[in-house]
C-alpha cells in the first residue's frame, strides 16, 4: 500500500503512515468509506494500490462523464495550468467568457453564473428566483416548492430544499421559505402553492432519491402551470446534465424548457465547476454585488469544460450514448425478468436504477466491488449505475455479467 509522508513542525519527514490511517485520524468522518484506495484512473477503469483494475460504473457519482484522465481534458487543463491558475472575477478571462458563450448556446439559455458545485449552483438559482419574483411581484414572494425524495445539496439552504428528513437531521433551525410536494401530480402542486410561492425546483430524474424519473406528461403540465401562474420553473440538472441522459441536458430530450437550470458534476469532467443558467428576463436581476464566487469559472476548470464540450460535440457522440442506453436498459430488463428479487428498472440515458425487493443494495455493491465492478446505491434497496458516457458494448456486457453474479 502506498504510504504518505507525515511531517513534523520543521517540515521534515519523521515517519511514513498509510493513507488509511491518516484518513481515519484526521479527516472528519462524513463518508462511509469503502475499503478501497484508488490511485489511478484511465478511461472506464480505476486501479487500486495493488494495481487491480475495477470497471467504474459510478463515474465519480456522475462526474467523470468522459471517463478518467481523458486525453483532451488532460491536455487542456495542463496547458492552462502553465498560463494562469486563478485570477479574481473582477477581471476577465478568455476561457470563462468562451465557456459562457458556448454553454448558453448549447443549453438554450441566455446567461450563466459560474460556481464550484451543484449545491452552489442551486443556491444561486434559489437566490435568483427570489430576487426576480420580489422585484416583479412584491416582497412577499420568495417561497420555493420542491418534491419528496429530492436532493439539492448539502448547504443549509439546499439541504432544506431537499425534501428528505435524513439529510436535515441535527441541522436545525432550518431556514424558512420552502414547501414540499408529496406527489407528482398537478393537483398536489396546486394545493401546495401559496401567494408567497415564487418558483418550483425539481430534478427531471431524482438521483439520490432512488433514480426516479418524473413522468414526462407531468413535467409538461408543470411547465404549463408555472407559465400560467407566473412561477419560475427551475430544473436541477446537476446529475442529469452534461450528457448523462443522452442529450446535453435532460430537458432537451424531454422537450420541456425551464426558466433556470443548474449543472455541475460532469461539466468540467472531474474538476470542480457548477453553473446556473437562466433566460434573460430572469438573469438580468443579478447585478454587480448581488452574488459572487471566488473560484467560480476558474480558468483551469473552464478549459477542461471547453474540451469536454468539444468531445461531446463531435458527430455521433450522443447517438453512441443512446445505443449504450438501449443496450444497458435491455440487459437490465432481461436480468429483472429472470429474477424475483428485482422489482423495477428505471432511468434514462446512462443513469439507471435497479430496485430490489429487499434492502440489500449495500451488500450487492460490496460483492460487485469484490468481483471488479464499482456501482452505487440510491437508498437501501436501489442500485445505481452511472457508467462513463464513453462506455463500450463489451464494458456493458461485462458489467451486467458481474452484476448478475453479485446478486447471487
């Protein structure tokens, strides 16, 4: 196992300590670590300290959309590192400006605010929606509706927006201004709306909440309702964006355009970046001093994101993603038909959940890891598969075979 140097106050190496020991002693225990130390990644595979390869169907939780260490992203980030790492956002940088232009064109939006994560992008969306609604309709506006099983981040505001008590426990008092809709019906939405409501925040496909796609018909009804009532529709595409669903954004595949959309995860292929995009009428209420981010739009991350967009813009890229979508979905459905312990297969693009009859998803994840496949859970009874968008036909076949063996 590779060892990490431990330094004394004079910055001299006094001993060599395994990384697991240092992690256990000095890193706050906010993660349920798996007994695996990853030291290298290449394409759809990662490697542990002993050199064993694992087929990665987690993509760093939907972050490494082009796999690990994609040559185009490595070259772009390396080149930028040799020029400029960081500069304050009070100055212009060409990578950020170019990325903004390309993102707005690709997303169908008009302007973008850059952040560092999905939670920050959602925070920006909440602030923008409230500011817009207060300016247009009055100071009483500001309430945001979200949905049961949602997940919007870990900040105090976004964890409140997340309608799952397990993520909120111990963090009260939580800020006001959020209401939860328990069912995906327009009637339930109507009953939740008040005179204070300014916007509705929704994930087209709930990721952490169990890989739950909202019915397309409901999302169309929601768009129509928001337009009629003067409410903003915000799509949280932190996990579904940047190609995960077989289109640049899920809303483009579903044919339902929001007023605000958030992205992060795979946007820069693994470097920290978040983005909140909006139509012009809404975006214009953000003026100098109303919002900001020290690291948002960092030139290195921006160059990586530009390289990612170049790769994804190549002819046939999304057609290939959708071929792998059909293959993976078909194989999972076949597997479910052979077993009584699989009750549902759901998802879109290369984002799939397999719900089990019993809460043993964690056990299956562990067995998959032992067999050389990395997958995730999305709740105690649901397996989550998020392969890189560059996954091959043989990769999918191997993953499903391992999954079948792991299920027992």
